[in-house]
């Protein structure tokens, strides 16, 4: 049995503000092995994005224990969390979130430059990552010159380029037509199978279940294995 | 991330965001330009206040009442004689060693306004330093002397030709005198009366006191005898100097205030450039942090970006100020009381402004950055899952 990539035990997260108190995660527990491709389905506002933020170390849980890629996120210092974010995970968003000033190659380079990789080396790795998502021909195009599907593929290349243990995808096909969505799903399957990259995908697109090794349902902050 | 790589990315970012960047650059450049031009005016006013006339202590000066600038004064022999008599009445005969009338005009030579002074050479030599440093003393009414400042300013020295009030004059000598700090053509008194067709009609009078007369006591002796009909004032050298300094104090203060406002606006400009970069690129900053940039890296990039924009603005403002002052000085030269308004700001002015701009940029970025850290605000992070625009 492969070692657990994610181990979450009884995690809770509550947001408070403007007189409102929202229990975003309620007693969530699950485990995922390395190389998994997990899909979390459920309606909007159910807590899927919140769970991804916790798994990605960009927000902290209130109670419980959470271990991802061997790092105890509930006990990590800010510096350790920073290091975890840089080395272990990468994000893909529904609306791509590419930087509009820079072309595809530069967008993919940025995570490497943030990690101190020299520009020439970063360019080579970014070109490789773009080739993996079949976008070499569009490397010099800016986001505004790319279709939605192409932008999402650039976002996937940007996530891949740092070789993370885990890629967290938040509604990666939510803004795409069915053909582009299918291409993205195929790409995720291919990367998962060929390179062993682990994915956790949050979506309410039920078609994505077809690519999952593990499927969860999230509703009102509670997670259940489907 | 290496500096050169960061600069390349930031320049691409600034170019992509060119309209907002341009507006920031132009607004700060305008402020820098105003600051440097007001510095140039302060420099000119300080020079003016120091350069009207420098008299020896033993000389009392007779001016038209309330006149500050020599060109505004107008007195006659009788006025000078009146005060000489009063001094001698108090201190005895020969208390006034010499009565020295000065003609004082401002004329334009080429593009430059310069002083024309008419005074008896021998008398001048008695009351102040008057050294011939080049050429000869004039031997007739068609020959004149100029000082070093004049030669430097106009390029006309010994052998040059001048035309004053319809008279063609040859420059035969260059003098150095402690009395004038500005560009000067020096005529003999009789020559000046001849050229200007006057008879003992001049601007200021000097009363050279005998060595045994205390100038302060002599001046005090005249306090009670101001003659309303003569409408004159008598000054000790330091009183006159204080008067001229005071006359320019208002200008200096005014332009000093403009300078201070300029510096204050540079402060706001730097803060605004940093705050705008933060406010208008929040989403990009959050994305950058999520893909791996640390808070410190982002602060460094923000500082570098703001510094680039401010440096461009400073350079543009500096060039604009240099161009405006140069064009103004070249195309429309003007003077005040015979002293050229040079409109020159110094290297120290530029360095001070740049140092201040740099300091304000750093502080602006620090203050702006302290206001928030994107990774500590879950709501901002959650915004990445919403909305398309970046």
C-alpha cells in the first residue's frame, strides 16, 4: 500500500466576520495515497474551495490534524508553511489566474524564478512544461491571445513546472466549453498516469468523476466518500 | 530572482500597464520639475541679495528715500553736499574726505543685462579695491573698462566694441573691483555724464569719511537731520546690505515655500505610486504569492517597480526643468537690477531631490505594504476562485 499523501483527521474551519459565522469545514477526515486523482464534488458553497486552501497551506485549520506530503500543516510555522507551499503543492483555478502582462512562457517561468532558479534554466523547464500541455506553439502569446482552454493548459503547465507532490484544482473546467473541458480532463489523467502527479480536483462537474481514483461528496462542510 | 530578471519582468509589467504608469510618471515629473525650477529661483534670489553693492565701512551711502535698488535712486550734487555739510558741522572740517557720485544704469549687451557704473576712477581707487588685471586704463571718452564677470558673461574683453546710449566704445581694460559682484561696464564719471548727456545727475552718492571719523557716530549724527525736501536716506554699508537682503527675503521665502511644497508633493507622489501599485494589482500580487513568491520577495518587487517608476519620473522632471530653464535663459534672458537671472539649479539641488524621492519611495512602499499581507487574508485568496478579471 503506497504511503498516505494526505491525512486529515477531524478538521474544522470556521470563518467569522461582519456578524456572520460560517462553519466551512465540519469534522472532515480522509486519507489519500500518493499518485491519487481525487475528485470532490458538491454544490457551490459546500466547502470544496476551503478544503483545497487548507490542503495547499494557504489557510490554516482551526482544529484537528492535517498532514500533506509528510508535513503537519496544523503544527507548521509560517516559514515552514511558506516552504511547503513552494515545494509541495501547486494550484489551478477556474479562471486560470494567469498574469496578463506576461506571455505563456513567462507565466510558467514565474514559479521557478520565485524559487531562485536562473532565468535560462527556468525558460528551458517552462518550455518543457508547455510542451507537456501541447502549447509550445503558443509560448509567446499573452493570456488575452489564448482561448479559455489554452489558458487553463498554461495554468496547468505553471503548476507542473515546479514538480509538486500535489496539484489542487479548483473547478478547472468550470469556465470551459465541453470540448475544452474534455481536453483538460484528458490532460489531468495523462499527467496522473504518466508522471504520477497527484491531483485533488474540486468541481460540481459530475463528468470529472470518470477520471477519479477517489471520489468524495462535500456538502455543508462535511465530506463523505462517494 | 536575480535583479536583471526582475527588472526585465517589471519593465514588461510597466509597459503592459502603460497608461496608469504614464500618468504616475507625468504627475511626479511635473512636481520634480516645479521643485527644481523653484530651487533655481531661490539660487538666483540669494545671488541677487548678495550682489547689489559691497561698500567699505568708511563710506556712507546717500540714496533716494525708500529706494532699494541703485537704479531706482536719483539724487543730485546738492543732496550730497547737504549731508557732507552736516557731518562736518558735527565733526569739524575735513571730516568728509571725498564726495563720490555714482551713475548707475542697467543696459542690454547682446542677450545680457549688465550694469553700467559711472564713477571717478581715482575716487573709486581711494574708497575700494580697483585693480587693472588686463589691458590699459582708458585715455579718452571712447574707451571703457569692464570687469571679469562682464568678460566672462558676454565674451567681450579687451579689444571688444560696445555701444551704449548711441556711443561706440572700445574696451581697453579689464578690472577687478570689490564693489560690484555682477557684470559691469565702468565709465569715468565725466565720460558717463557726457554719454548720457547729464549734468551732475546721478543715482547714489558716497561720502568717504576721514580715517578719524567713526562711521557709526557720523551716521547717528545724521539721524535727526533728514531733509524731507531732499527726500534722501543715508546708509551705513551694513544697513544697506541688510536692506537688500531683506528685499529678497520675501522672494527667497516664497520660492522656499514652493520648494517645500514640491518636496511634500514628491512624498505624496512616492506613496501614491506605491499604494496604487498595490491597490491596482492586488489580484496579481495574490496570484504571485500563491505560485510561490514570498511576502519579502513581493515587497522587494513592489519597491523595485515603484523605484523604477519614480526614477523615470525624476529623470523626466529633471530633463523638463533643465530644458525649460535653458530655453527660457537662451530665448528670453532677463535680469533683476542688472544681475542676470541664470535659472540654474545646482547638482546639490538635484541630488537632494533624488535622495528625498528615493527615501520617500522606500517609506511609501514600506507603509503601503504594512497595510496588508495577501496571504493572511483568506477572503482575498478566496477571491481567486471568483471573478475572471486579472
